[in-house]
């Protein structure tokens, strides 16, 4: 079944028409490549194209053509159309390879396409619709009770949290409700490093899942709520261990298009947003951290898309890992801007769980070839998907966040 639309029905997409029309259909976006005198890298880095092996799904070329077709009326909205749009993980691999002026707007176009799909309720994945229907009440996409957000902390600690602090540790939904090991390790690490921080019971989802799936109307309330928290708690900024929260708080809340959504929701001003790994790197560089032990393991690092390609934070995690006594860092073939996505983002984990974990399994298999015994990252969402893939493969590899490695063996000088 197809739904006939008029151009005027696709207002969000129509605003981006000038950028969409800049796609030359060259096809560079389909693969990762880099030429040089010492290296010649070439690999598939688009998980969607790798999975579906059809032009519409590969890189940005197919989706730009789809957007043009929808706006012109040559293509009608259907469940197949929505499938192309919603199986895009939004990893940004195609952005790295694009060489035209559409480049910076690609992620915004993909999210606008998902937003248009909601208007006609055709082909939206059931898993996405399910969490979307409850997030307004629960303030998280896991359909958990909002009042349970801080249950990862012992009751005695929850009752004694400071009412004012320099920083708010913004734990994020995945660490709060699923990977509580990361939330607790981060809390303990910040305490050991003597950071003036607090955790707030009125933290809401940062709105990343909503923005990445085009749900702008619902996202507005969440963004307006969270950006008031620093003033309420006397804080100068947020600290987060979630790559998705970091990308959303530091880019979507702050920047104008094409990077952020300040045009829709206003701009959060005067608030610092720091990823935990940046905080640790800075303290190491200043000589403020002392290692009390070693970590004698071979480790490979997975770049989260939201921290790497989206926010260009590549070296901070690696610099911290290299500073840990005993640790040996080895790289996967696809790394930094060429990293292969874990498969969890863009609503894919909730909408297409099998495809999501299948993508993560490809990443784990790549990690196994490095000789490392541990995959590490700095994102609870990546942690969750990669660990599920490790279990599915019955791999001998172990999944650890860098915070989990650091917490037992560091102290502040």
C-alpha cells in the first residue's frame, strides 16, 4: 500500500530541498576509503548497505534520491519507503565520505525523513512506537518508572546527594536503567577524583532517541526541562559517560543547523558539557591522577558514532588508555572516522533488534582479529549491543567501559 502525498505535506523535508538537491549521486558515500603514500584504506563502513546490499540502502545516495522522489511526488510513501529510512542507524559513515555541499546536512535530512514518516504512521517499527508511546510519562525509552531512575545508587547515597554542585553527572537512560555497572563505576570514579558533582532525580532522557527518530514535538519538552537543571542545582555544566547524551547535550542543545537543533528548541547557553573521558584525559595531562595499580591486558577500542564521527572525539579515549600501566592498545582495521557502527542507534535497536545485533556481531568478529581479549568503549549503549553480540557469538572477548577499567586503579594526587 502506498500513500499519495503533496509536496506541502512534507514541510520538514521541503525546508531542506536546496541541500537535498546537491547530491550528485556519485556514490562515494557507499564505502570508506583513504588514499595516501603509506596507506590505502578501503572497506565497507555503512552498516545498512552492508546488510541490505541494495542501492537505496547504501550510504546517503539512496536516501537523498528517495527524499527527492517524495518531494516531487514521483515516489509515494509506503512501508518499503519507511523501511529504507528506519533501517538507517544514523552512524554518519556516509557523511565522512561525501564530497558535496549536502555533506553537513545529511544527518539532519535522515532525521527529517523519519519525522515525516510519523505524520502518516506507515511502516514505523513497532518497537519504536512502543517506547515512544510511554516516554512522555516515564521520561525514558526503556518503559521503566521515572521514580526508579536513581535505583542504581544505594538508598543511603541517594538520600545524601548534594543539592548544589559544580557539575551534574548526567547518567543517561541506558546507564540508569540497564548498564548500571557503568553508572556506578562513573559515580565512584568521580568521587575518587574529588569532583564536585551531584546526580539529579529529575534528570529526563536527553532526547537523543526522540531526535534520532524524528520525534521533534515530544523532544521539545525534554530539552526544555534538562537545560534548566544546571541553574536549579547551581551547576556550571554536565558530565556524562554516554556518547549519545554527550552528542545531544553538546551539539543538539547548543548548535544551529545543520549540526544542532537550536533553530527548533532554542539554545542552551553558558553550560559546559564534558564527557568523562575528556575530564580524565585533562587531569592526566595536568598530573592530577595517580595510578595505584596496573591493567595487564590487550584491549581494542570501539569508537561510538555519537562521540567519534558526530563530535570528533577520537583521541581522548586512546590517550587515556595509553596512559594506563600495563595496558596494550591495538586497533581494529576500521577505526576513528572509519569505525564500523555497533548497530544500536537511530531507533534500530528497538525497531530491528535482530539486524542491530547482527551488525554488532560483525564488529565483535573484527575485534577478535586484533588479538585483544577486551573490547572497550565509552558509551553504555555501545556496551550493551556489543556485549549482546559477544553472548550471541559465544565469543571469549570481554566488554568493559574505560570507566570500569579506570575506577579500581586510580586516585587523585
